[in-house]
């Protein structure tokens, strides 16, 4: 299965192997590897509105977000039975921060038939060992409260 590109493309000038470009990062897939990297300074989005020019700069918190992603995946791998990539790490090279992990072929939840969504929902909410059931139930309760208001 070929991974889907995020909807928010900034431009069509992507180098070979680049799946997508967003406001703050680029996405790549290689055999068995998924890579997300920050944009380098020369890649930042430059815009002009009327006579005013400005540059859209990525958040300074991206390196910490990438490290958090690695820590969360490691925690889930060690303390739950939730399937996550078998490895992930961050590193820096040539002015960019990289997040790399095992590429896991999957189907997005909005793509399968409703019956398959029901099976996944039942699996997540009914298994006593699942640590995400309380989170899912809280989200559902919040959604129900919001929609009934």
C-alpha cells in the first residue's frame, strides 16, 4: 500500500523521494522506513501579501515534539500491547531535525467499511488490557456533550 500524502501541500517542487511538503516539515518513505524532517532555512515558506513580504518560520519546539514522539512510542512498546513501529529515533543533520521510524503499512480509519471500524472500536474498548479504552471513552463522552449542547 502506498502511503497517502498529507492534504496540505505547500508546493510542487519536491525532491525525488519526498512524499509531501507541509508548513514545517517534509515526509519521505523508503523501504521499511518512514522519515519526517524539518524544513531547512532556505526551504521556509516565503509569502508576499500586497507590498509586505514575510517568511513563515517553523516552530522552535519541533525538535522536542519529535523527541516526545519517540518517547511515546517507546513507552507504548514497553508498557502496552498497542502496536507501534519496532523502532524510532531522532537525529540532526545539515540544519534539519529528523524523525525516523519503521514504516508500518496500514489503512486509515476513514477508509475501511463501517463493519471494520466497528471491529476496531470493539477491540479497543472491550479489552481489559487496553490502556486506550478510557481515553477513547472520555473522547466519546466529550463529543456527546458537545453535540447535545
